[in-house]
């Protein structure tokens, strides 16, 4: 048979069968795959493009139905003008209106955010009088959903909650410096504050009103920027008014007024403490097991850490926890303990590793099956092509910006059963031809190429058929469509790659390792 | 040995092709098997669900108290829950966040976790041992703990919800009934409560909640503007002082070098501000003790300018796409959301028939008209059910798209409609294997094994895989006819028998590759679909495909002559 008569399969087979670089290409593909698996971002779930936001408008003093009439309803109407908005949810409460906007899944986030800002800003003039400036919060999955959370607590209440906050806030800045860390935030933090609890009866006795107390405190804490004075010689002298309040005693000794000719200080009418922000009703606790399943309650501060889009969760979290480990002793001496309460890196890594393990086991099972069906060497040839196919597929996926997640690996597992097929069919046909009577006078090389060529067309068409079944899946809409998106991407790639690998390497390896039996 | 087998199969297929009675018999058996397996779906022998539950190392609890509850009350509830949870061997820690949401996760994103604020809400993040260190799956644990926790800790009217990380895209809740219509908020809410009662009667629906405020008292302080003007007291001053007295006010801040934040000075009354009880008198008594100063420096008690009136706090008004709505939400307990929802829908039609005229709106939605007042209500079902229906419809369209594409491909390749049609029918028959596979799997697993979206994806993939089997046989048969001059029947028989081995090998490869998938909670459906589908497709390739292509190949034979 002339080379011109070969189809793609035959051409590839004959082109590579004697080529010195074929083996090298094989090794190169395997190394490429290994490197890709190491550096490709790992996630548990595929990234879903969700855009949305919240607009909050406060209208102090208005009742819920008023808010609905003058704030949420008009706002909803305006927001409906935006293209791509799927649902608008609004809540009108006393004094405040909240409008939540949900775009269709898959809308470009920055564009959607811009449109929301635009529409609200454009209609600022239509807001009722007394309404405060609208607050617009856009949703950002990457920033909003933390990949790690750590609960910090004071051991045996050795340090105060505000002290804990101070230390952890500092630590937060350090962690923020780590590469690819996007946002570090604290939940349950207690901030330092001077609390002035005024005793109403003492106030009465000293004939002072709350207003007077407020006035004198306000005046003292009013702060000015530094003053630049000029001297006659044209120099600049800088002087600033000192607030003169540093400690609890300073606050206690603030002069409020005079009564019966005697000065009344703040401490005379109120209890002043330096504590935490008592008006903040948010609290957080962590319960762990003491011994014998007894619950131990500790007040805590939870640090949440999110990563930048596209960063590898596994690596980011490893760095964060490595850093924490390095300061563990220091925290220990400061009587601060911590418990890791979320580690998406572990979850992602665990899910990915488990599925990779499944892949390896599946390959081994198929290899054993083939040993019985085709013989040892043939089985080994097919088994070698599998990691090559997966390597190349992963690499292509990486190049087009995909990540490794549950669905990706699920796509690979799904293709696994399909992609060995091409190799099996090729090798089975070579095998059959070898034992055929007509093959007596032919060399192994010729048989390999011819058998590959013979099977080429139906295999090509069949593979195209399978690829085609996955194409319509591209158009599945909604969150589910986004969620499944790696399937129609990876299965077709894997199948195309499997064809190329089957046509190039199967005949090559057959020619190298098998012997013709007569 | 293998040569002998091949001959047997070849003989069998050849005899099938020669006898029209045997052909009819094969067609009949095929049809019966097909009809029988499809019948398993409406009879609920095989149940459908979007995605099965997923085992994870964490779950959450959302605790909601009535709006007028305090931090102390919700703390008591969460402490109660935490203490019970800590008795569990597999539970490690419970992080409690009072007055705000937990660190946002995949589930909380659409459940409004980030928007939570107020003394009456709390979220708990529960960490359990990693999967290799525990036997019980997380969803089974939740199923077991839910009644214990809810029976013991539902203090102060607490609503406790168990939130699992979803295995697919997150939704507001498994079952959401949006209640529209009604002439007022109260009517709408009363109707929503009725819907909630129907849900509560369903044994597999749990964590039911009507997302609407309960009625509560509010005292309005009415200012006497004339008196204020006469006595020269600033209105603004009065309002500010009242706020400072009861709520407190951060009057100023101090910048300090060794603090992480600006240190505020927070002023309010001490414990004397606390009211004796929830009554008008208590407020009036407190107002008497507070004084304001007028322009002349005279101190006047606040109560002089203020009269207290009792009224109702207006509830939060929620709307979706400009229509006022109240959501009733529920979670499913170890069950697909489809069946309890369909049951409650039937129940609604039955229960409400006395008072309302019930009509079917589009999709599963219902419309109600009050027989006496003519008031209109509408119930729309959303949540996971809607996602499920949308996904199944989309996948159905994808499936039809795949069929059409393959048909065209085959027509292009063979230039014959009959062959393309035969390939398509043969591929479609693999649905039998998919359904039966799920039925068999359900018999062997402890939890219900659902037909899921991943099963459908597997089925779509199967169409392609199975057409390859047919392709290999047809191609070889045509080749045998052309090159070796065999007659059509013989060529088909030889081709089928010869390709039986590689086809079986690829089938086994798929079966073994998918067997690990079948044990996975989420992708099990796909694994089982592939295993059942390809195994059945193997039988189809051997006995159905040869018959289906016979006429077309005979035509080719005739054309040659």
C-alpha cells in the first residue's frame, strides 16, 4: 500500500514508527503532565461565574411600607432596566430598604457591577429627601468566600478580648503579605473602647443633664490637624493641640461642670472603664472537647482569609498554615491558642488526590483486564498510553485556563473508559492481523501500519460521534451548566488526544516490543 | 478455543438473520424490555433527584429567634446545641457566631448568610472528623442529630436549620414555595402559614420556615412640638439625648499609637436604663427621670414633651421582581425534593378545595381563588426543584442535540438514512441498562440510589460510545462484502462475531474504569449509567444491530450486482 492511500491514522503511524524522536516525545509528554498536575490550580468545585450585588438605602424614621413605596419599588423598577438581571429581591424594613440583584449565571462580573453602580448613581436625584447615600455592595465569590478560617482564643482568659484582637489584627497584616492572599478579615473581634456608664440618679443629684456631659466630652475629643505657624523670619513652626486623653484616669477626670462651687468630674457621675465595644452585639465562641466529651466554651476571634482569583488554594493555604506554625511558639507565650476551622486547601487537595488515586487504580484494573485478553506486552503498551493521554489533556486544559477540580477529574474518569478504547481497538487489530494467514510475508512494521490504517476511519468517526454528544452540553444554562462546564471541555480534548496518541505511539511501541509469531 | 466460540456466535447471528420469525421475536423482546424499564420511573422503583447528598467534613446550623429576642437568649440556644454536639464522637469543634453569619461558604452565598445582622440570628460552623477517620457519612449524621437537637434546644421559639454543603450549585433551600398575591401582608402571611402546614405534614420535609416577621409590639414616642417650642428645648437635642440614654452613643474617638483602632468613647446610661417590663408605664417612668435643658438653662423632664403610644411594629416587606412575596422554605431529609413536593402539591389541591378554587398555573405552580372573598393567591415552586427541572430540561435538549448531531454524522459517513437510523435506535436502547443499573444498585445500597443529573450525562455519553460499537460492525461487514465477496447475511454475521471481542474489551474497560466512580456519592449515577448502559449495549450490538442493519446492507449488495 502506498503512503498516499493512508488515512490520518495510517499517516501518523507510518510517520512516527521509525522516528528517533518518538520515544523522546513520549517522555516529554509524561513530564509535562506531571508538572501540570503539580502547578495547575486545585479547587474542590469549579469556578462559577456569578454576578450580583446589594443596594442598601437608609431612610431613618420611615415605616416599612413607606420604604417600599419610596425606595425599594422605584429602585427595583430602575434596576430592571439593566440587561442580564435575572431576579431582584427586595426587603423593606423600618428605616431601611435592601434590594438584592441577581444576574443570570455566566454574566461578566465587572461589567455587571459597573451597570449596577451606573444605574444607582444615575438615579440618585430621585431618592427621597432624608434618604442616606445608597450603599452598593457587589458580590465577589473569590473575595467573599474565604478559603481558610482560623479561630483564635485566649488561653485560660490570660489576656483580654481586646488584647487578643490587637494581637490578631497585627497577625492579619502579616498573613495579608503572603502571595495570592486577597482579604483577611476578623469575625467576633472586640475593639478597645472607653465605656462611660452614666448614673441617672447621680446626674440628677448634681443637676446635670446628659446633654452637658455629651458637650464636654465632644469638645475634648475634637481633634485638629497640626497647625503650621510662621515665624517672622519665615520659618515654619508646627504645633498641634494635644487631646490629653490617654488612659482611663484621663477620661475619669474630665471636668463636666461645677455644682455648689465644686467641680464635677466625669467619675462623679459615671463609671468609666476601658473595655470592649459593648454596643456591638456580635459575639463568637468556639466549643471544643475538654475531656470525656464535655463541651468547653471559649470566646474567640475568627480570622477569615480569601485568595485571589485563579490562585491555587492548596498552595495559598499551605503558606498560611506554614506561617502560623512559625509563629505558634510566639503565640503560645502570649497565651493565644488557635484552631483551624476551615481549610479548603485540604478539602480540594483531598478530593483531587482521591480522584487521582481512583484514576490510577482504574488504569491498573484495565491493565490487568488487558493482560488476560491481549497478552502482557500488549496490555503494557495500552497502559502506557493512558498516562500520556491524561498528561497531554491536563496540559491543554491548563493552557486554556482550566483548573483541576472534582468535575475535571470526573471528566477524566469518564473519558478513561473511552480513551483506552482507541488504543485497544488498534492493538487488537494489529494482534489479529499478526495471526492472520495473509500476514505471513509482511514485516511487523507493515502489519502495524496497515492494521492501524484499516481501523482508522471507523474509530475516527466513532470518536467524533462521542465528542459530538458532549458538544450540546456546552449550552446547558444556569448554575448547573457552569458547574458542569469542565465536562464538555475535557472529554472532547481527552478523546482527540487519545486518537493521536493511539495512532502515534501504539504502532511505535508494537514495532519496538512485540515479536512477530509464525 | 476462541475460534470455536466465534463460530458459534456467527452461526447464531446468521440463523437469526435467516428467519423472519426469530427476527420478530428479537424485536418483541427488545420492546418489552425497553417498555418495562422505562415504566420503572413513574412507578418510583427508580427515583430521580438532581444530585445526591455529599459527604463533607463540615456542616452548619442556622438559628433564628423571633425578632424581639436578645443575645442572651440566642446564646442559650446555641450553647444547648453545642453541648449536645460535643457529646458526639465524630464532632470536633463548633464555632458559634452570634448576630452575624459564619465565614461565608458555598451554601451561605445564596442563603443570605452574609446579610445577617441582629441579635436574633446566629450561625454555627461545625467541624467533624475527616472522612477517613469516621464511618458515618455527614448527611446520615445530620439525619440522626436533627430530631435530637430540635427537640431539646428549640427554646424561645427558635428555628434551627441544618445546612449541608451542596454537591452541586447552591440554592436558597431544597424546597421553596413563593407565595404571591393576597390583599395585605397579613393575608399573605396567613396563607403562607397554611402552605407551611402542608409541608409539615410531609414526613420527609424538615426545617420548615415561613420567611416573614412575626407581629410584635412597638411603642411610638409622640413629641409635643408646641410644648417643645414654648419651653425652648431643641427637638434635635431631645431626640439625640433619648438615643444616647438607651442605645448609647460613641461621642468621640481618641487616636492612640499603641492601639490597633481608634479608641472610642462610648456614653450611655448605666443599668438604670433597663426597663422594668415591656409596658407603656415602664417607658413613661424612665422618661420622667431624664431631663433636658432649655435655652434658659432650666432642666425639664423629658416626659413632659413625650407621650407614649402603643402600635404594631410594621413587618419587613419582601418582594421578588416587583411582586410582593413570602417564601416558605423546607429542606428534605434523606429524600429527593421531587416526591414530597409533588405529594404536598396534591395535598394542597385537596385541602384547599373547600375554601379556594385551585387551578394549575404554568409548570408545577398553583393559583388559588378564595371562593367567598375572591382574593387571589399564587404559589410558585422554586429552590432546588426549579434548578432540577431546568437542568433536566437542558440536559434533555442536549441529549436530543447529541442524537441529531450523531444522526447527521452517520448520514454523512454512510450516505444512507437507514443505517444512521439503525445506529441511533441501537444507541438509544442503552437507556434500559441505565435504568436497570440504578434499580439494581438501589437494591444493594443502604441509602436510596437516585437517578441524577450525572446519570443523564452518562446516558448522553453512552449514545456516542454505543454508536462506535455499531460502526465497527457495519464498517467491517461492508469491507467483507467488498473485499471478500461475502453475501450480506454472512458478512454481518462474520463481522459481528469478529468485532465481538474488541467490543467486549472496550465494554469491560468502561465497566472497570467506571466501577470506582459508582461508589462515589455524587458521580455514582454516572458510573452506574455507564456500567449498565454499556453492558446492555453489548447485547444490543450482538443481537439487535445485525438485524437492524440487514436491510440496508442487502440494498448495498443489490446495488453492486
